[in-house]
C-alpha cells in the first residue's frame, strides 16, 4: 500500500492544560474521500488546524508526516507549499475584491511593474471553468452566492496544486442544488487523485461520498473504518459513546388551550419580501413545524412576530387572547415570546463575550437588585443551565467564541429557556449540530412542551420536521399553502406542497 499523502500519528494537543487531542491517529490517501466525524467539541477542528499548519510544529506532541516523511511546518504557508489546503466554514475571501483577484490572491501576474489584468482574469476563468462556474470574474465576491464563493476557494486551492483538500462542513450554507454540484466536483477530484478530508455532521453526506471514515470522541480516535463496513447506527454509537434510542424522541402531545393565534397576518419589508394572509394557531404543549423552500417566508414570519422584520399591513396576532404587535425583540420577550435564531453568529450570540453573559443577556432585569446585578444569582443560574444542557466549556467566564457550534446552540437555547416564554420560536435549531446535541435539543423541546410552552419550529431537514412536529404547515411565496398532521406527513408530500404541486 502506498504511503498516505498526509498522516498524524499519536498526536496530542493541549490548550492551557486542557487536552483537545489525545494520541490521535489519522491519515488520508490519494484518490480517497476520508470523512472526519464526531460530536461538537470532539476535536475535529483542532485536528484539521494541525493538518493545515495553523498550529505549527512544536506546539503539539506526536508526529505529522507527508508522503512518509516527518514534517515540521512553521505555519499555513508551509502546508500550502506541500499541497495541503483547508477550506473553513468561514471562507477566507476578500469580499470587496473580484473573483479573479481572490483566485490569484497573493500571486497576481505582474508585467513591467503593473498587474496584467487580462492574464489574471483569463487564468481565473480557466480554473473556475474547470469547476463548472461560469461567471464574470470581474464581479466582486460580495455579490456572489455562498456556493459560488466556495468554488472560488476551491479553485484558489487547486491552482496552488493542492493534493489534500480539507473541507469543513462544506454543505452547511448551500442549497440542495449547490450541494449536488459540490458532490459531483468532489467525486471528480477524487478521480484525479486528489485526497479530500470531509468534515461533516450530515451522515447522509458521509455515506454518499466517503471511502473511509474516522470518528473522534473527547479528543481521541474511536474508530477508522471503510465506509462499506460501516452502518449508520454504528457510526452514531461511536460518535456519542452510547446506544441511542429513537432519533426523534417526541413524546405524545397533550395540547392545551390556544396560546398563539394569527388571523390574516400580512407584513412586508420591501416590494420583494412580504407575508400574505397568514392564519394558524398553536396550543400549549404543541410543536407546529414550518416547512418550505428557502425564501418561502418561514424565517421572516418568526422574525416579524418577534419584532425584528417588516411592518404589519393587515391582520392580527394574538398571544393568550391579547394582541401581539411587538415592534422590537425586547417587547416580544416581555410579552412571552422567545426566539432561537437561524444565524447564531449574526443574530444570536455576542461572540467575544462570555458564556455566562450570553446566557443572561435577555433576562438581566430579573438578575438585578436595586439596579445592581446579582452576580451570585447569575452564576448559579448559569451553572444550572450548563449542567442541564450539557454545555461543554471550561467555565462560564470562557468566551462563547471558543465553543463548538453545538455548544453555542445550547447557549442560545438556554437563554431562550431563561425567558420562561409562553411561545418559543426555533429557526433551524439543529443547523450545524452533531447527532448527540440534536437529541439533547429535541429532549429540551419535549421538556418545554410538557410545561405547556407552545413551540413553532422551522427546519429544512424533512425527517426532523416530521419527527419533531405535531402538525406541519408548508409555506410558499409568503403564504401557508398546506397543513399536515404528523401521521399523514411524508417527505414526498411535503416536497410536493413546497413546490406547488398537487399533493396526493
């Protein structure tokens, strides 16, 4: 067997006494897709930063090797020269520069002291064309979609003769069509002999693409297997370290009185974004799911009711029989509404602040005594939330930016729970979250509905929508077009409704 293109043997990495990786073994071979899995906080991000030179030689114990030879990279530039390129979730592009400038970033063609723009644009066009992206390469990156930006990153890496391409959650922000194009590209790169390290929580992606899969748990290697010898159940068991029951543990609902009722609600932000004639109700202890394609109006509806989107042009919303017309999130929270946003980094968390601060942010008034914050009470409640929700952190004073995506999401859920809402809006609550954390979030939903909280859930994952919701409403072009009870909901029927096709 040929030597791996890139390998880690017995690698250990520590941060201020905390062991992030413990004696990890991992390797990636030419013409293979090697998936890297594990719960949030398992050590995946630390490992790929080691493999891509972010953590230099000497900052870890163990051995990294390339083509069978031990390496001692001093930084990312050394890794790139050796043919290793990592593409993170947060793309490393310069938004104001053109697509061509980003593809050739740091290596623009210079002739007689001037940039040869014809050569730059021609080369960028060739590399992007190889990936099937036909755009005007003079367009600024900030004007392009997420999928197009990702292809620019890949083109930049391939132009530098990358032999190992590390993709970290590459489908997290892509549409279904873009995901299909990315998969086709990965398969073609594999045929060209390029090795791909594919980091993802989406098990369906792994079983479609991967040749091998390695599972990390608590910073250690649990297993490495050929995908043909792997089952979904076995992979989940390795990831969470225990047998799991039903993936969607929804308990039998006991709905009570109507908590939230919408009657012909219309709202708009501009000529292209509006909600039209929205009518439905949610009872205490009930989960109502909102399905539909991207742009159908699901997020806009939750944000509008939370006082953060558009203006009401017709209709009314009632909370406990009283008008709900929140013009700000603070008014919505005071009325008994909480929201876990789809974009936790943009609309949910203050990343540079601590875990404790973020947990308390929406309920500071209740923690004050004569206008002075009761720090002991804040800490006590924070430790309760940390234990209840199994938030993995060094402490409440740690920056929330240090947490994995799943643990950041738990912080948001904990903050929403602190508000003691009558209605909880959950917008893609398990986006970018591993399977263990997903089940913990589902159990939190169960606990809240058992206390009588009404839940409105937006999800683009149809199995989740069906498994967690008691009723499902499908939105299309700003309207509710279909309603399904859980027993009658199938993925095929939900897709047909979302597309405006006849539902059988």
